[in-house]
């Protein structure tokens, strides 16, 4: 028996079918969206001087949709980097894209990094060009839209970090399992 055979499941987070968990994720997403709207309004009110024309709206629409597959590709790359040997695939369910593996197992910190990598990297990839173009309101809106879409990843990462017994996390078909070494 290998080391991983001695792991005990502490909890499972089923992000695809657990209605209570989905409600928590939706609430977090709405809080992020509300904070984003407030931030964008504040940036606009303090005189960002941003002209809102047809190309601004096109950039908003493209910037809201284009990051979705990139987000999943970043998860895939993070899995490959931080969970060597795992097989990565992608799926689509109920209007959501997702990344999954063959039950990849990693120490908690690595799996939290996998979960949060798109939140950091894709959001930066949206914000930096918008700010460089002198469009801070657009940057605020696009970053908030993306982060609102990261609510499931954020919820799973926080759950792993909040559980003091959790030493490892396993990716599952529907979410993650929090694990610890069995006694």
C-alpha cells in the first residue's frame, strides 16, 4: 500500500449537485458582483474620464466571455504543474465549463494554488490591458465579472484552508475531497 492509501476523507464538496453549496457559491458571486458595481461606480464618479462608446461595450462583452475558456486552461496548466502525472480533461454542464482530472491528489497548498490560479492570473490578464488602455472602469467591471465567476473555486479553496485537519485535497468529478492522513 502506498502513502495515499492511508488517507481519510474529512469532507466532500460537490459543487455540481449540492444545492446548499451552490447557493453559497451564488451568494458569494452576487456579493462580488455587487462590490464590483460599487467599485466601478466609484471609479467613474471620481473622474476616471472614461469614454463609454460602442468599442467600450464591445470590449466589455468580449472581456466577459473570452476569459471563460482561458480560466479552465489555466486550471489545466496548474494541475499539470502542481499535480505531476495527472490526466486533465475539460467538460461542460449546466452552462458551466469545468476542468477535471483523474482524481488528482495534492497537498492542500498545491490544490489551493490550482483552485485560485485563474482568479489571480486571468484577472490580472484582464485588468492590466484595460488599465494600460486608460480604462479603469472597464478594468474594474471585467475583473469583478471574472472574480464573480470564480466563486466556486474560491469557496472550495476557503473550505480546504479552513479545515485544520486537511493535509491533502483530491479533485473529484463533482468537486473536491478534503483529506488527512489516517491514524
